[in-house]
């Protein structure tokens, strides 16, 4: 069987089917539990010695540390007792593709990111293997440069193609909700 990618697919992974509302609430619950477990013994920041508890935890006090390589960032993250609440972000720092990798909380990252000028916002989150995530497409369409093209129809075609691939590759049924 060949999928939209053109490659042959000979196996299907067993999956548990969840409605979108169940998925998002279970993801939120898992994150809350991970945060609570990490917060109990999490020392945040390289110069802080105070133990943070669930009641006193403030994600804006998380470390904010930059690295030259993704491996260095991941190694640092793996050593943090509060790794469940930290994320890795990449910043494009040159036109040649050079990046800086940042480890911090999503909340602290956002605080700093929103202060950047619009032309300085070249960041994305690094999603590590085996980490739960949501599928997201950043679709851009300019009708003036695409006369006669039906943008909404193209989005429907993309969604249909993704749904087919999810079904063929992983036996995951698509629910438009």
C-alpha cells in the first residue's frame, strides 16, 4: 500500500482513539501531574537554592540558558530536576542557518519573546522524540499573488490528505471536531 508520501506502508501501529476534547484534557492533566511532581523537588535557576513547592512555584523563575548546539541544550535539560516543565527552543541567528538553543519554561520564553521586535522573532520549539505534541500547520495564503486559486479548498485537500495518511499509516480515524 502506498500513502500520499509515495512510500510503501506495510505496518500499522496500534493506537487508542480519543476525541479531540479527551486528547486535550488528558494532555493538560498529564502536564499538570508532571509539573506537580517536578515542582516538589525542583530548584529553579542556577543561583537559586530555595526549594519550590507546588504552592510557591513560579515558571517565570525558571532557568533561561542558551547553548550553541542542540545536544548541549538537551543534555542540560535532561539533568534538570524540573525538566518536565522546561522546554527547548531554537533561535535562528543568521541567514546561514546558525541557531542558538534555549532551555527555559514556556512562560518565561513568552515573556522575553513578546518583547522582541517583530523582525527579531525567528524562534521555534524543539519537540523531542517520544514527547506528546499537537499537529499544527502554519499555512499562509496571499490571494493577490494567487489569483484564481481557492485557498479554503486547498486547506480542505490538505486536511483530507492528512486524514488519509493517519488512517493508512497508523490506523487513526479522523474526526473533524
